[in-house]
C-alpha cells in the first residue's frame, strides 16, 4: 500500500520515501558536513592565532639569546687583543674585570694557549678548571676543534663545569702568524643565559621552553631544561641557534587544549544532525513496518531432525547410534566408517563386540551394563579396535544413552576419537624416559636433575629478568639474603649414583632433602653466576667451583648447567653435571708453578729470551725483558707475525734477515749484532745469540737471547770519536808547529842578516837604512806573532760562551761595517732566509766568520761584472747550513784545494792577500763544532757552506 501511495510523488522523491534508513542517514551526513565545516573554520582561526603568538614569543627569546652570544664575540675578541707579539697576555686581570663589568651574563673569561687553560678571571671559584687541557679531554675536544676548523667562535655545551654547575663555553680561536695560538673563551652559566633571554618572563600557564643539542657520540638529542617529558605529540615550534648547534623549543603546555574551544559546538552540531536524521527515519519507516509483518513467521520452519543429521554426518569424530542390548549399529557417520575402513552397509551388518579387541571387551561390556541399569549416566574409556585390514587402532570411546523406554536404556550414542598417534607418542616418551633414566643412573659423571621454576618466578618478582648482568650482579651482592632464598627454592628431583660417591653419602634422600647443606660459603659466587644466567635467558653455563662432602673434604668440580629442551621457559627440568676435577686441578697447579718458576728464571736473565718459527721468524715466545729493553710488551710483540723484522733498523733489516735465513738453512747456530727501533724511537744495539732447533736435519724453530749492547756500542763510538779527534788535533798541532817554526825562522834569519849588515856597514846612512829595514822586519814579526796568538786563543778557548743569536741581525751588522766597500763596488747582496732564524753561537766568532767570508767575496769580485752575493739559509732534517755564494773570480780547486784554509796560503795575485782570514775562519768554525766546505770554479764564482751544530 505504501508503494502504491508513493506513485503520486515524482520518481526521485518516491525513492527517498521508500528508503527511510538511507534517507535519514543521508540527512545526518549532510547536516554533519555543514556542522563540521563551520567547526573546522573556527579551529583554523584559533590555531593561527596560537601559532602567531608562539612564533612571536620564540622570536623574541631567540633574538635575546643571539644578542647575548654576539656580546660574547666582542668580549673574546677584546680578550684576544691582550696577547702581545711574544704570545703572552698583557693586563689580563684588568681587561677581564672590565669585560665582566660590561657583560653581566658572563661568569668568567679565559685564555687557553695550546688548548690548556692558563688564565682565568675571576680565579676564585674557578681554580678547578686551571691547567685543564681541553684538547685531550674526549668530551671537550670535539667541540673545541669545531671552532679551530671553522676559525669562528663556537659555543660548546651545555656541560658540567669543572668549577661546578652547568654552563656554556664560547671559544674564539686565536691565530698568530697563521699559526694556531689557542682560544679566547667566555664561561656563561646556563641559568644566566636563560635569564638574559627572557624565558622566565613568558607565561608558563600555557607554554614552556626546552633547550637541546645533538650528542655527537650517540647522535641523540639531549635536553637541558627541567621538563624533559616527551612533547612530540604536543604542538611545538623551534628555532636553531647555529653558534652552538642548539635547538630552542616552545611547547604548548596542554596537548591540543584549544580543541576544547571547538569541541562543544562540534558535539552540538552532531547531536542536531543525528536528531534530524532520526526524525526523518521515524517518519518514513511507519509504512514499511506494516508491510514487513506479513512474513514474520516464515523463518521458523527448521526441523530439529535435519539439524541433528547435519551435525551427525559432518562431525570430525566417529559417531554411531547403537542398540544397547545387541551391540548392532543402527546409524553410523562417515568418519566412523572411515576410521575402521568399512562401508556403512558393512558396519550395519556387524556389532561393536566384533571389532573390539578381546582384552578391552570385558571392561566395555561391564560399563555398558552399568549404563543400562542406570548406575552411571555416561562413561569414557580408551580401547582398541580392529580395522577391516586387520590393523589395531587406539580410540577414545565416549558413550551416552540416547533415550529410555520404561526407564531402561535401549540405545546409546558412541563417539570415538582416533588416539593411535597419541598412544605411539606416549610409548616413545616412555621408552625415551627409560633410556634417559638408564643413562642418568649409569653415567660416570655425577648428575643432578633440578627444578629452578620457583627460582625464576622469584627473580621475576624482583624485576631482575632481562636486566644487564652488571645490574643483577650488583643487586645480588647488595642483597645476599636473596641468594640464600634462591638456594632454598631449588628443588632436587633426582641424583645419580656417582653423586653419592662424590659427596660421600649412602642414600639419595641425604642429597635431595636440602640443597643449602651442599652449597658451601665458597660456592655462593658460583651459584650467583647461575642466577645471572637465568636472568639473561641463557640455556647453558659452565663454571669451575668447589664442593664440600660429608667428610669435610673440599673437591674441585666442573659444573655444567643445562636446561632440558622443552623446559626453556619454565626451567622445571635442568640437568647439572659436577665432574670431579680435583686431580686435574692439582696437576694444573703443578704445571703452572713449574711454568712460573721457569718464567721467573727466564725473566732474571739480563737479556730477551725468545723462540720463533724457523721459516717465518714469527715469534711464539718473548720474555718480559723485551719491555724493559725495547719498550714493547710481550702481547704487542706476539700480536704480529712480522714484528721482529718490522722493528729492525732500516739500515740493518735486509742483511740481518738474509744472514739469519742463510745460517738457519745451514742448521748453524749464529751470533750477530744489529740495531732495533725501540717503542720510544730510540736506536738499541742488540747482540743476538741464536740456537737452531732441528729434527731430521730440518730446522723447526729458533731459540736465543738478545743482549742489549747499546752502552758498549756507544762507548766504542765515543772512543773512536776521541781517537779521531786526537789524531786530527795532532795533525793540526804538527802542521801548526811547522808553520810557527818556518815563519819565526824566516823572521829571525832576516833580523840576523840585517844585524850583520849593520855591524859591517861603514857609513851612518847605510846603518840608518838597515835600521829602517830592521823595523820593517820587526813589524812583520809582530804581525805574525799577533796572528799566531789569535790562532792559539781559538784552539785553547775551551769554555766558549754560546748564546741564542738572531742570524739576520748579525748579517745586517756585518753589511753595515762593510758598507763603504759595498757601495764603492756596487755590490748586490740578496738574503734568502726567515727573519726569525736563531742559532746557538759565540757572538764574536759569528761576526768574524761572516765578516771574513763576505769581505773576501767583495775583495775578489770579478772586474768585468757587477758583484752579486747570495746568502741562503738551508734547514733540513739533518743539517743547518748557512750558504754564501758569489759570482767573483773563483778559485782553481785543482791547484789550490790544500791552500784555501791554510795559514799564509794565498792563491791570488792581490797585494793585500795575506792568507790568514780563511785560516782563522776555519779554526773558529771547528771550535764551535761545525764545518765549512767550498765549491768554486775560476771566473764563475765561489760558494761557502757553513754547517752549524
């Protein structure tokens, strides 16, 4: 009727009228959408206001922080300007005080030369940080090097200060002459920094701040302000502060608190939408209800017998309807037939007595009789059936009466379940148990079967399961009563015969009754290891321990603790073996003592005792003397197969290995000397006495002793040096005596001849002439004596005073003295050396040497070209050389090599050449422990090289 009425409406409207639920639901969705749209717009407005407010607060605080840090830039730069040219701060305390007064947020200022805190203001209260090397402290080095790498100021921390409290350290790297000098640093207490930022003035009823930095080791973010709870689900914004790699968060205190402002309008909108939907639905469903009443009873026709047949046929177990008196099958389901291998027709021709095993039939019939008599209401039993193929299967039988006639059971329902597999498993388990029991009892090792389930529950109750081993160990150490309680909770299920022998008892009951009487005080730590193993979920544990038997005798045992498979979670069955290793321990101690005695004897030998492989020279033993003589421990030596060859002196390595290889192949013991490099870089001379251990003429290994002969070698070297020095001095003295003898003899002969001529002269004029000639010879003799005296002074001046001299300054002094000659000949002098070259030399000798060589270069300049003198400083790994080169007339070294540094030896035609300058120069350089060489070609130029110690 409703459908007929709807025809008077348009088709579109009729569709809605015929579907009240759909129409009501669409009405609800439409109104809900309108309400949701209005609420979402309100939500966006509230959220945008919130974001603007938070961004404004965070921007102001961030600006304050950055301003505080920029003030620190000025402070550190001003502090760095106090460092003078020698790298020493001037007026540090005064400047530090003024800087502190100008910047209230700073707690202290520092200067840190080479990474070591040497200057602090104020020092009081900051003494703990003095002399701290920040480049060697692992937690400070990484952030300190950031400022050096970037050459900009970097703020490290927040970190715990040596002087106490949390603080931030701003370090400005200081460079002098492009070399790193150290840091100029400021210390800001974290509280002061946050106070200056204005965080404390922000309304904390709605927001709170968090200050964080990524940990460079763990790569996790570390938070420093008090409220460290997880705020990831709360609305938050942050800004990054690059000067210290920090993040400053502003977090809304109440998660989504502004939802409350839109929650009530949203709920009201949903309620109104639902009410309108329900109203529409109610109005439209009335016609439909009338139509649905017609077919209310159509669904109640299901027959109970059909239900029973469906269950009966589709059951997963065998079900049979049986006559209780004859045992004949009335109805059998497919599973029952499939179980026995018969068809339903074949089963109906049989009774249950014919397929039951004879040994089980009597019990089955007795139970059935009790069921018929009403003595029992049902029964279950396990019994065997014969299948059609003649096989025997085990089934679980459940029998229930189906109905009664005259209060007697006439038929019953039998439900059978195949349990053959279960019976087979039980048989195997029983067999396995028997075998296990036999192995357990007959084992030659003492075995215990124990139950640790209560122990595990107790440890779980104490929340020790899955804690770290260190935590558990510390807890058990602090609570010894827990260990004793765990001992009492262990249940001993069984022990074998060998346990009785080990503990000197007669019956198992003596051991099983109480574990605490077996565990001695000395065994408590080993039992604790078992408890730690349980907390870590371990299934095995091996430990050597001690037990005390009934006779009071202590025995060493190797305890092996194993959880039986299948009991890993409960720990109800654990096998513990306690093998007696007392005799083995005694033997091991004897061997150990013997080894220690041998090792002690070896270590008393004044040399390195060693053993190595004859083919590879890989060492397998080295005595402790190696560390004393060479600085390497035995572990370092044995860690590398090529350690010995790797540490032989490079100059000795190849011939040493070749020599040792040759002698080993010839099976000859050998004794040789070579050098090795010690751990500290020193060169150590060793005498190696080697014995070849061979078998069947094949070298197997080498044994020997390395003796330190460094002192002997140094003594030999000193002796050779002394001998060479004395030989050289003797040669010089002999040569000097020849020079003195020749020169003096020449002058005395001249004087004697002149005196003879004076005596034989006849006129006064002739005598005056001879006297003038005598004066000239006398002056020449005096000059010779002065030169000889100067040379003698150089040779005898043992206590020469050496000072640290600036070489550039002395070159300038000599050039100033020779300025007239330099200007007259237009000499060009080029100096190639740093301004700060310092040498240890006698000042007078250095000036004399430079004067003689440079003046010679000027004196013997080439007449056809402009004189050029080049002075160069050469500093390599082995030598310090002052090289003076010119483009003068040069020297023919083939003819004059032996004259260059000789006394009164000249090799030019210059009238002013006396042959004394280079002789004195050579003696002065020798007296200072140096050497001088010359390279020259005629008409090309000359180069002198002065080697300075």
